[in-house]
């Protein structure tokens, strides 16, 4: 079995015959040098399937699914709410958070957020590539940027607040419910006092100091995700 995995945005099913897009066809034929009758795998939320190349016409790969390798997964929802940061650091954070199992990213424009726009198309490519590499089936969602009020109002979640001012250094597993666990990471200049008050008044929030040192946003995110994975698994 080939270790080539590609995300396929359309429905996957048994004995499906379809074509890859131009970019994925180029990757298979020009980069990986895959030929007719060779196999690879396709995945999305429907599961993962082995596929065989039927033909390559005008550099476009036509394939047929041959057998299901993995069923669709029911996984614990783990979200990351974060302030947009400089693209190279943000791309790294999104990639590693995807590898660590985050299921949804929620960009928030805080009072002290410096980078106030995100390139969702670029981030979606990063999460797809990271999912392909890390053997995930479910590709994380990326929400549009929003403010803190909308974020707190519309989401039902167990909120983990990474707070430098907290005296608590441990996440209490007994306080977690069946709701999605959401980590909230502040901007480079930290949360404003009004934002802290709003977050701390949210029902189900746990405030925790994850390190005595002041961490960069991407470091704080990766560290907290790792801690949460240890706690809930």
C-alpha cells in the first residue's frame, strides 16, 4: 500500500470513479512519479479509501476507489481560538496544532491584535497538508475572524483560558463536559482587562497559567494543546 494520502473534497464511496484536480494530479505524476495501475489513498470526513489510477490523460489523473481503509471518525472536538499573528509564526502554529488534533480554528481580533486580517485560503491549504502528513481523516475548519463578544456569545464550549495572571496551574478534568474543549490564546500584547473580565465571566471557563515564562503565541498554543491532549485522553 502506498503511503501517499490526499484530501478529496467530494463525497467518497465504494467503486467511485472520478478525477483529481490539476494540482493533485501534478503532485502524483510529476512529484511522486506514480503511474497507471498504482495505488494511493484518498480521505475526508467520510473515511479513507484506497484508490487505483485508471489513466492519466493530459496530466489529469482518473482513479477508482477499490476498498475502504478506515471508517469516518467520531473524535473529541478540540478548538483553538487565537489572535492572528505574523504569517510565518501563524502558519507554523496552524500546522502543528493540526498535527496535534485541533478540529477547529477560531481567529479573534482582540483589542491588542496587531495583524488584523487572515488569509483563510492559505490556512486551509496548510491544514489539508498537515492532515495528509499526520494521518488524520477529519480536516480542521477555519472560522472567519470575529470579535471576542461574538465568540463568547455564539459558542457552547468548555473554555480553557491561558492567563498569565492566574494562580491556577492545573486543568481540572472533572469540570470538563461533553462540549468541545476550546483553548483561547491572547495577542502578543496580552488580553486587555475588559477582555479578561468577559472571558472569566463565561460559564465553564477554566483559567490556567501554563508556564511561569511569557510565551510566544504559537508556543503557548502548542503547549496548551499538548497539555489538554494529556488531560482528556
